[in-house]
C-alpha cells in the first residue's frame, strides 16, 4: 500500500511541476502584451523601424494559462499537504484522532465534490469538443475545447490523490504514525521551521 501511495504522489508531483511552467508562459505573454500596448512600439519603430500591434490573443492566453495552473495543481497541493488547514485544535489531537477526522471528511466532503468535477467536467469537455468551442473574449476566437479537457482530468487526478490520502489515514489509524510525504519544493518559512540550526547558520553567513 505504501508503494501505491508513493506512486500516486509521484504522478501528482510530476503533473504539478509540468504545469508550473504555465507561470512562465503567462508572465512572458503579459509582458509582451504590455510592451506592445504601452510604448514598446515607439521604441521599436524609432530604433529598428518595426511596427508591431497589440495582440488579440493575450487575454485568452492569460485566462487559459492561469486556469490550467489552477486546475492541474490541485492534486499536487494535496500530495504536498499544502492546502490551507484550520488546525488550531486539529494539531493538538493524537495522530489516530487526526486520521479519523481526515478519513471522515474525505469521504463526506472531498470525494462527492471531486467526483462531481470529473463527471460533469467530462460532459462539459465532450460538448466543447463536439462543436469545437472557441473563445468569445477576443476577436482571435481561440479554440478552447482542448483546454476544457483539463477539467475532468483534474477531477480524476484529485480522485487518485484522494485515494492515496485515504490509505494514509488508514495506515495512521493502524500505526499511530503519519507516513512521510515525498519531498519537493517548500516555502522558505517551512524549511526554516524544520531546521532552525540551518537558519541560524544562513543568517550568520549573511
């Protein structure tokens, strides 16, 4: 069961890392659009004789990149236990109580939501592919049916990661110890809290 949990987590982390590149694409497209719309053309025209026009695709690009990042990073965040948790009381409970609460809440609230996302997302994506849906936000009329495919895909990934979380809860109920998570990029403050001695050394070097 441990191997299954780590296999699912590896998939979630890989997908999260891959779609993390959407941030770079989003940043570059916004930067390009701002330059072309607010003064870049004057400089290009005077320096190189180039006359470029503002894009008609940048707005749709921003929406799709942000949407893709938001959708496909859900399973990654769950695998890294990075979602916001109201743990004022939760963190004081014994591990078995925490695992019992998590198991119950996953079954009652998490799975109905993500199953609905996958189910209805499949219908939405199917309809979009059938009539080759395009965006009405700009004159470019960019195709968005392939983007809507990410909706059910995100749902299925969350279902898989949810199964891994249920197994974690079950093992914690039996052993009284939480399984270690696969390590990945962490917030600086988390790293400092985890290793305060390293933090002191770093500050001393600065």
